[in-house]
C-alpha cells in the first residue's frame, strides 16, 4: 500500500473515532436530558398538584369558594398529567370524592379521603422519581464507561501514530539525504535499499539508477570532455577580439579578457548573470547586447579605449543544434563577437576628407574648362568647322560628366561625415516633379524615350528639402533613361499611401537579377555588364531620403524592367 493510502486510511480512522465519540456523547446527553425532563414534567408537577389539593382542603372551612376553585383547577391539571402505573385509579378516586364534596358539603370523612388520595398520588410520583433517578445514574455510568473506552482506544491509536509515523516518513528521507550527499561528493557507488512496497521503494530504485548512470558517466570520456571544454575556453580567452556568449535565457555563459577589459567589468560580475541586469549599470554593455537590425549602422559600436575613440563591428551568431530524433533545430544561445575596425575607420575618414578636398579643388578648373567650351561655341569668337564642332561637343559632354562626378563626390563626403545640410520646408509634388522632368527632358528626347507622368497627390504637402528630393528624382529618371530601350516608355507616378507620399519610377529596361537588388544602394557598387558610372547615385539618394525620415527601395525582374520608389512622410 502506498504512503498516500496509508496516511489517508490513518486519518480516516481518526476521523471515524472522533465521529464515534461525538455520536456516543450526543446520544447519552440527549438520553439524560430526556430523562431529567420527564422527571420534572411527569412527576414533579404531579407532586405540586397533589400538594396544592391538600392545601385547599385546609382552606375549605375558612374560604370554601376559593378553596373549591383551586382544588378543581389542580385536579384538572393532575388528570392531564397521569404518567405512572396506579396514578390513574387514585386520580379518578380523587375526582369522585371531590364531586361528592360539591354535592353533600364539607365533612371530615370526605376531607380525609381527599387527603389520602392526594397523598397516594404523591407517593406514587415520589417512587417514580427515585426509580427514574436511579435509571439516569445508570445511564450516566454507562456513558462514562463507553466514553472512557473510546477515548482510551483513540489515545492509544493517536500515540502509536505519533510515535511510528514520523519515523516511517523521516527515516527514508534521512537515508535519501545521506545518499544525495554521497553522490554530491562523487561517491557514485552509493545505493539505497528500502524493504517496503510504497513510493520510497520507487524513489530508491530511481536513485540507484541515477547513481549507476553517473558512475558509468564518470568512468567514460568525462576527462576528454572536460579537456575539450578547457581548450575551447582557452582559445576564447586568447582571441584578440572581444567575445561574449549568452544562453537561450539571456544569461552570460562565457566572456574573454578582451571583452572584460573593454567593458571595465570583472569576470565574477558577468558570468552567470542575466544580461539585462548587467546592462542596467553599464551603458556600453547595454549598447552591445541591443540588436537593432542588420544594417551597418546598427552593428557599429563606438567606445573609448585608452582615451581614444575606437570603432567595433558586432556580429551576432545564433547557436543551434538538432536534438536526436528531431528535425527542427533548437536555439541554445548566441555569441557576440566584436571586431576592432578603428584603423579602417581612420582610413575611411582620410579617404572621405581626401575626396572632399579633391572634389572641392576640381570645381574651379572644371568651371574654367566649361567656360572655355562655352566661349568656343560662341560664334562671336569665330566659326568652327564640323570637325572642331564635334570635338567641342565631346569636350562639353565630358565636362558635364566630370562636373556630375565631382558633385556626387562632394555629396558623398557630406554623407560619410554626417554633414548633410537639409533645408526643410513644406512643399507639394508639383514643386518637385516638373523641375525633375525639365532636367532630364533633353536626355530623354535624345534617346527618344517617353516619360508619362501621373500625379495623384498634387495637392498633398510634405516636409522636405526640395533640392535634395529633386536631385534624387532626377537620378532615378536618369538611370531609367539610361537603361530603357529607344522609343521606350517611363512611368512616373506620385500617390498618397497612408501617411506617406510615394514617388515611383518604372522603366522597361532589362531588369536586375535578384542577387544584386540588396546591394544596389551600396557605395561604388555597379551591376556587372551595365554602362559605366560612379556607383554613387543610389547610395547618395538613399542617404538623402532617409535623412528626411523617408525610405527608398527597388523591385525588379529580369526582362520586365525595374521599379524604383521612395516615400516621404505627409506634412
């Protein structure tokens, strides 16, 4: 029988004993109460009635009317309270004598007969009181005896339960505790043996099985596992890059010395701690564990090391494994690796400054060259033969191309240094689209490309830098013209979608392969096999639009053209 059933039966027994004691006590209590009530009601009241009749006999000669009334009243009460054997005969006899008294008048013999009958009634009830009192005493003695027996049995049972049951439960627990301590001290040969058929026997079997498995594991390749673990920890500690490992619950599993030095923390304050708790008091750690997306800005981390600003890239690697018998991998944590790119950042900054300086310096000679070309084309200077005119026209095209490249490089330097200067004002698409169309009109006509414009949000206003947005739209239209076939069509639309105004340029060009779409907005990237360019236009467009809290994107399918679009929030 299980411990649960034994405890239940023991408590049920105690409950039954308590109910039995209460039932016996209530039964005898009601019996004694009933007997006392019968004595009081049946016999004591008859004694009082007989006594009142005898008292009335003494008052007949002095106050006969009142005495007769009292005697009649008490006689009627006695007739209604006949409870003992022989009492009815004497009560009837008393009624006959009383009726005779009323008819014949008061005589000494009649009074004597009334007294004698009343005294007999009193004697019968007195004997009944004595008899019933003896019966009540006997009932009380029986109740005491039974209650003593039951209470004695209950006491012995409870005492036995109190003495034996704690040991019955505690002794196996004590043995189990000692066994667990032995296992904790790596004594995997410890075994438990309980000679009983209950839960503790099942517990002993489970404990012995655990100890057996631990013993097998201890004598297996544990040493190799620990050695490999130590080697991995040593490799992580010797890495030049800061490394932090988190488990699936966000707790720090490991951290190398480089990361501790960067965070200015101690190992005991980090390992095993919940990462958000550490981040509360460490701003750098909070920035480190915050995952803000996959873009380079979200991965870039700036920290001051040795009184010098250092730049790090963050790499979040999700650690997964597939349990035996399962097909879906389970995440068991992630590793954060930081790479110090400060030298590359410094080189990039030097490159940006160099580009800005060179671009700025080139503007003056380019302007002079453009002025010279204009003078050559002025007929007041002199007529040119067709060959000279051809050369000057080529020079003009190259000057325009060189000027465009210079302007793009200057814009790029602004973007990279974060010095984009915006002049935000409220404007409508009508302030942007016509200017952009006019800027590309000559280029479109030269290639015989038609631009269809449909403005569905002409009255809607946006907060924008009109010049920068127009530049972006011109860039998209120029690209569309460049890649469109002759006699092709470009569709320019503008419409409101929710809280944004969307500008869309759709061409009928060759389209772009899906593998290149994610890189179109990178600096200096060009799709292989396309006409030459700087690869800066789309990168600068992206920075201009995002600086105005908008977004820019592209969809394309090979052989079906491309769709470039950007959004600006409604004013």
